[in-house]
């Protein structure tokens, strides 16, 4: 996932926008998905629970206090699901588009 880090002097708003645009332009969603998978795996090992079960319990408010407030896990799971969905849609479009390109107008 793209990250920006500044030490010392903060950038101007214009420089920040340029840096952010550059970071997102060079982001690789497959690398992001791998990183998120590792992060979720770490949570799953730590709490001995699948991310899907955790998320269902979180949504229902049925977890103990430590887990109910584990917003990092929630954010990682949300990002994983969205990144996976976007990759699936992109791959399906890439697979289908050549078929439509060959169809007579």
C-alpha cells in the first residue's frame, strides 16, 4: 500500500499532492493484496480466529473488548476485501474485453 513519510520539514500542500499522486501511480494492487494477506494472517495467528469470523463478530458487536476495539484488523480486512474485489473486476474485464473487441459493430 502506498505510504508517505516525511521527517523534519513538512511538504507544501502542492508537493504532498504530487507525492501522493506519484505513490498511487506506482502502486501495485497485487503487492498490496499480498501485504494485506500477511497482515491478516498475523492477526489470525495472534487471536486464533479467521479474519472472516472476526469481522462477522465485530459487525455484530459480539467480540470481547480487546477484539471489539481492534480497528487495525477491521481496516486491514476492509482493504483486503476491496482490493481483492477490484482485482477480480479488472481481471474479468481484461478476459472479456478481447471478446467484445472482436465482435462486429
